[in-house]
C-alpha cells in the first residue's frame, strides 16, 4: 500500500488506474483497503498533497 501512496502523488494517474495497476479489479475495494490501512481515502490523501 505504500506503493499506492507513491502512485497517488502523480495527479495524471486516476485512482482507478492506480487501483488497476496494483492488481485490484474493483476501485471500491482498493479504496476500502487503502482507508483501512491509512485511515484516509485515496481521494482524501491526494487532497492533503495540495
């Protein structure tokens, strides 16, 4: 999941693309796993980078 954080730093990659590149077939499941790990959604994490 730390790779997911690195990938989310690139604004050209959509959350869907990040999820698929990490092997998730459903973006919603990726978001659930990310939130459980980091206590923040992928979108929320991206917003903290601005």
